[in-house]
C-alpha cells in the first residue's frame, strides 16, 4: 500500500461573505488608516496580520476597506 506523499492543500483564505460572528480571523489594517483594535484597546499596526474575532464592527471595517483579511 503506497503512502500519500502529496502535501495537504492549504485552506482557502476566508472571504467577507462567508464569515460568521464569532469566527477567528487575521486582519491587516491599511497603511494610511489609524484604527483602534476594539479587542485589545490598542491600535492596529499597519501591515501586521493581527488575530481578531468577527464582530459587527469588524465586518463593517472590512466592508469599508479599512481592514483586509490576511
């Protein structure tokens, strides 16, 4: 019996349309935007992928283009 030597395919990146409240994602703030991270109380660092929980505020920021999924 041969072993499967193929590497596991990476999971596709989530899109805004299939996110649900409470999901865990990584987001990146756009370079020219200054946003407060409502989970930590600090500011998002531009270009740094940051873990976040999907909330109504996070969804709005993604739709507005202030944040992007990493």
